[in-house]
């Protein structure tokens, strides 16, 4: 049996065994997924997708215990293989204590999820979404572990307005985060000769404010994140001066219809040094997407999105400075635990998701990608 499928089976059996036990109020949730990717031209996300690839497997288990009415503790363990990324090591996605003083104020500490935009702090739960791949311009799956959480703390709360107007939800955080040594950013540098053996990282802080109107399920909000990254490797170093990520977003649910839109700007400008040669990389990322879906029946959901990315600091006419992705998706829930997803991507531009080590012959500006996934969640 291939290694990805062995992982999928092991996680399913382990989770079933845990559910059969009396764990005195401890909540146990998790998932296991097996994906398939086939692309018409370039190899995508470090997989040999132009030949069809099953090297896309992940599983996670989370445990949450409510010690009393106000205090909860929890942890999520995660393992994944995405082409050349990930591996056999178990990662801690998040592990924190959460103390809620009242409905208006609480705080968390530990390895805490980082709120940025609509989906950053929930993108680790595949079963929540119709889409196999969220818009990669904002939620890159090959760098999810770096973006998902930080080591530090967060305050949060709910400020009620009126019954008709809704309420304001706020979150503010500060801490430290490191790049994943088995993730995409590290692989990009390794492909260019800068191999890190210890993860670069730095402090981060930010917050999120959103207006929620429950009666028509409307959410409008904004996020801000400030980040610093520094690190040294045997062959050089990396420095990212403080940079700001600004996001504005809205989503609405009306009966069986769902729609969302998000805008983001992130001028990053990394400065890697290879030996004694410093090579600044101008990056002014301008990103937006619009998405929608319709619940055909209790089991079937269809949807689509268009995602648009450009690097405004360089020539946006060149394919390596933009990425445009038109997506068509479908999801079928087999039962309460198993589901399948299928989607087609029409990609134009090569700015995101491609690696020179898995595309030694160069990149073509267009590629169509078929993605499929089967998942188990509980």
C-alpha cells in the first residue's frame, strides 16, 4: 500500500478507536484526506502533477477539554505530504489555553491561530470548505503551517450593537512565528541555493475587526498583520524588514447561496544574501478574489471563484509576476463522515505554486489543473 494511503488508513483507525472510548468530556475531532492532482503543462505545488500525482495526503487530530465554564485547553497534531513538502514528522498546528471572562472579553495563550482575512485561521480544516484549494493567492497550501498560527497570545471579544444591527467581533494578537523547514518558502530558497537548517522567523502582531449581522448572515471586516522574518543559513541569510498585510473582506449567506470577496495588499520585499551577494527581491503583492457557491441538495454543493494576483513592483506583463486562477468546484457528501471533492483550475501566470526543481525544463504561462480529493472527518 502506498505511504499516503497508509497514513490515511492509520488516522481513520486511530480516530475510530478514540471515539469508542469514554474520555470524560474531552472533545476529539480530526480528518484524513487523500488528494490527486493532474496538470496539462507545469508541475504544480512540487508534485509531478503533469504525470498525475497522488502525493498529497494529510491527517490531523485535535483534542479540546473544558476544564470549567471559562477555561478550555486544546491541541491539534498534524501530518502532511504535499509533493516534496511535509514528511513523516508530526507537527503541532496549535496548542493553547483559552480563558473567557465573559461574552465581551477573553484571551488565549500558547501556539494560537492567527486571524487574517476570512479563512486563514480555519484553513486547516478541509471538511469546512467546498474547495480543494482555497484561492492560492491568499491562502497558499504549500505555506499554510507558517501562516496558520503563532507562538504568543490573543485577546478577543464580542461587542453587541443592537438586535437588528448585529455585533462587532474583535481579535488582537502578538507573538512569534517561524517558517516551516518542510514548507514552500524554504523550498523556494533551497531551489536557489540557500538551504536553511534552522527555521527563519520573527515577531508578528495584528488584529481583526468584523461586523456580523446574524439575521442575514452578513460579515464585513478588515485584518492587519505586521511581520518580521530573519534567519541564517550555511550559505547566506534572509532578512525581511517589518511589512504590513492589509485585508478587507465580506461574505454573505442567503438560503442556499454563499458569496465572498476579499482584497489584500502585502509589500514584502525579502532580501536574501547568497554568500556575500545580496539580492533584493521587490514584491508588492496586490491580490483579490471573488467566490460563490450553491447548495444543490443536502449532499451536493457546486461553486466557483476567480483569484487575481500581481506583483506591482515588477513588470506585470511577465507571467512570473502574475497569477490568475479560474476555478470550478463540486463536493458530494457521501454520509456524515466521508466526502469527495472535484475541481478544475484554469491558471494563467506562474507567480505562485511553481518550483524550479520540479520544473527543470522551464514553465509555460498557462496550465489547466484537475484536482480530486476524498476526505474523512469526525
